[in-house]
C-alpha cells in the first residue's frame, strides 16, 4: 500500500486515481502522519462481481417459503386490497 500526504494527493489526484483504477493500488492519505483517507479501486470497496444469490438459490428460497406458508393464509386478492372493492360494489 502506497502512502502519501494530503498536499501530494491534492497536487496529483488524477495520477493517484489512475493508479487505483488501472493498477489496483491502494493509496493511504496521511495528515500529520496519521491516516485520514484512502483511495482504492472500486472492487476493493466491496462491490461484488458476482450476483449475491444465484437463480437456483433463489428458487430454493421461494420454494421453502411456499412450503412453510399455511394453506389458509391471506390471498393475493386480499393482500392487494382488492377484496375491499367487492364490498363496495
């Protein structure tokens, strides 16, 4: 990890961003010798490259939810509030 001062980072910001984006380097910015901020590649910030849940895992989740739902649960018509319209008409 590269370390630099705030003054250098201010003067060479685009160069440091290039190092982070293209070369994947992390740059620690120091203020009075203490860490203040960090410039790094987007992937290092926690962005996932793969989906968090696969389609198969999603299907398993939905199937499990359906299997554990009681038979006389709320109907979709009632959940959407459409049953109240039947009482008016």
